[in-house]
């Protein structure tokens, strides 16, 4: 079992839909959870950052972490064509220098 | 600089040649990371630097890969005797310090094609 599992999609939704993206993980030591967005031929950019369990909201984006289930989610409300990108979950433990472990990414396409 | 800068942005090289990829991190960031992203694969961790030291080289795929960082700033990733399987995007990132809680910022990547 890989440390981080993420369904690669592709996921296609109409404009205005609610999108749910998910990752599961196996390492209970993970404490930091992030979502990155990557447009075609660009570097990943940080979208959401959560420490430990709980929810975090930023505009149309909500990140959820359920450490008991080792499951994290990113919800996008009122999706826009500009949200079309690959979304990568990433996580790491608490020790200094611990590398971020990434999922393979989910490709999202929002049609107008 | 304003962001992480990588060069070259694109590189096509012949199998067996050596390549050097350069990364200039965000000013003031002491930690620097190299990742590799292959088609259909996630980001694969290669190596990180705290200052000029590389505490974790565990991700380097073979002894053909090496990296250095001088002056606590610019880093170079060198791939010797390139193979076709080395074709990928090489992403550099930096953060204030090498701690998990620090946000990591990525560059645009160096797209390497080995023919």
C-alpha cells in the first residue's frame, strides 16, 4: 500500500457544481496536510494548509482532515472553469526536514 | 527574488550526456527541496538542503544523480549519463526552514527530455 492514495480521475463537472477531492493515507504520524493546485506546465501552488484534524475554509474551498479514518478532503463550491487543474494532496510528519509526501493528483475539468 | 526560479525551463539532451539543472530559491529561505514529477506519477522526493547541508539524500534514484548548494542559496541538480527514464519535470521548492510546518513554494520546473 502506498503511503498516500489519490484517485487520478479525470473528474469532469459542469460549472457551478460542488467538487469533492479525496486522499487516504497510511502513516499515522502525518500531522500536516496540504492541497496544491497545478495548472498545465506550471509548478504546484499551495491552496490549503491544515494542521492535524478539523476543517478549514477559504472562500470557495474547504479542507477537511479526519485523522481517525486517515482521510482528507478538499471541497470546491461553485466550481469555475478556472478551477480546471490537477489537485495534489500532500502531507508530512512533525519532524524537522520531513519531506512532503504527495498523492498522484486528481485532474479536474470544469466545463462552462 | 519574488519566487523560486529554475533554469533551464526546457532541456532536450541525448542519452548518455550530463545535465545540470539550477534552482534559485526565494530570498531568505534556508530550506531547498528537489522533486521529480513523471507523467502519471506523483511528485517524487529527491533531496533537501538545510543551508548547504543535505541531511536526507534518500530519494536520489541512483548514483548518477547528485546535488549541491553553495552559499545557502542556489542549488544545482546534476544527472550524469542521462537515460530515457530520467525524462521528467524536475521541480525545486523552498521554505523558510526545513520544518514540516513551513509552507513550501515551488518553481515552475525544468522539463527534461532524454532522446
